[in-house]
C-alpha cells in the first residue's frame, strides 16, 4: 500500500519528484531518495516551496512520506519512551528518537570532541525552517564544528515538515501538535541523560524555526538562558498573548529587505507566485519589544552601524536596548540589504529569498551572545 501511495503521489509531481518516488520503492535507497526530494523542494529555511514550479503544493505529501521512510519523520507508536541511536548519515550526528504525547519525535545530537561526562556543558537547540530538517540545518549553520571548538552540545530537532510556531497555518498546528511540549521535554530528557548545565540551555532557529523560538520565549522562557530567532518575527496570534514567565536574554538577526518575513510585519512566508504557508507576523520591533519590556529595558534601542568588511551591498546595524536587568540583554542585528538567509550562507533561491550578507556570521554571533548568559540563580 505504501508503494502504491508513493507512486500516485509521484505522478502528480515534477520529474525530479517522480524519480525520487520511484527510487524510494527500494528501501535500500530510501534515504537517498529523501535527500533528492529535499534538494528539489526545500531550502531548510522558510516555506521551502518557494515557487509552484519548483515545489508544487501536491508534492509535499510525497516529501513527507519520503522523509518518514528515511526515519526523520513522525510516526505514532505504542510503547514507552526511548532514546535510541539510529544509523549515522552524512551529517555524522546520529539520529535519536523520543516519545512525546504518544508520538515518536526525532532529533540529532552532537557531543563535542573530547566530551567528558564528569563536566557540565552548555546545550544549544537549533531549529530548522519549514520543510527543512535537523540534519540540513546542522549542515547549513555548522554549529557542530563550533561546538567542538567551544565545547558545548548541540541538538537539532525535527519538526513535522514545519513547527507549530503560532501562525495557525502549518500542518503541525492543523494536527494539534504541541512543539512547546516536545522541545521542553527534549531539553529535560537531554539534561537527564547527558552532562548538561541546566542554567546554560539556549535555543536558536531560522525562519519558522525562529518563530518557534519566539514562541518558546513566550511560553517556556524559564527553560532557557538566552534565545536567538534568526530571519523571523513573532507570529501575530502569539504576540497578542505573549507573557514570558521569566526574563530571558535575546539576540535577533533580521534582513531589512526580507521578502518572506517582512521586517515591519504583516503577511509572511508567501512568494509572488503564491507559494508558502502564509500567516501573519508582527514587526521586528514589536517582537523584540515584548522581551525588552519583560527584561526591564528602555523602550528605545541604541543603534550603531558596524564596520563593512565585504562590499556585497549589505551593511549591518546593531540595536542594543539599554537599562536591561543584569544578564538579560536584548540585542538585534539588522542587515540592510539583507534578505531571507542565514548569513553568510547564500540563499538557495536568491530571486525569491533576497540577498545574504558576508558582513555577519550568524552562527558566531549567536554563540558569542549565548556564552555570555546563564539563567539567574
């Protein structure tokens, strides 16, 4: 039955997807088929079906099915919670699973080189964008390489194609998935299983993953020492009820000319051709302002243009909110000329996503901010 379903889905898709579907009929090459589908549909950042031509709406069920056969999707399963390591992939970080709310959720975990269980390490959760994956965001951000040098753990959770980030337009939300429960359960599980300092737990994410990080800040701020949404604003429905129970340090990175997540808020995550999930977000200032207010910061930010190292048409402006509570800083990096990309990585579809910037390394900026903060005692 699964083969018949896959063939039917493949017929309605582009030639590349049809090939991926046929390839996946052999279990031995299902992983490669899923990767082929990823290459056609999905930049791992935001609303991966940027155009109807490159990722037709009716091809997304095939993509999900391919990923399930690869082992990176969600599967209902009876039984108790477990944390089993699966086979390694090209990412070199093993796939694990955890039962949450009766569903098997998956994630990749990177332990730093020379990991010593007698020590206590920081933990960074990195959330992918719509139709991305934990494996893909690890390859895009290179947090694992940095973790080996700086000595922290990194976890890359997998969403069900997209996160329940609060826009109300995702399949995860239609299925009543609660990713706040999943992600907080995952943090608690990892803290119990590994040598993690619970006062140095952080979360960052790109696009839909960044929106999910904002939601974590609203609904689970007490779990994290600092948060870093990248190329994301807060979902409008979440902003209307966001009330962080604890103050949490925040750093953000946004492209001023982001065509998918508008800097000044409004309809997001749709292309000119009508691709993407849609939904509404509030402005960057409104998103950040909620946390600035909770952290006792002043209303306005001190703005400073940073030196331009590469003449690529972008410049970086740093906004620092003043008078915040000690250890609860709020800082924003605004990339003039920047679009929807994790800098300095080039966007997968620049005509749709806009430009990246060689004047800022998001991974380095995020970690430099994180390592300065821990939860107040």
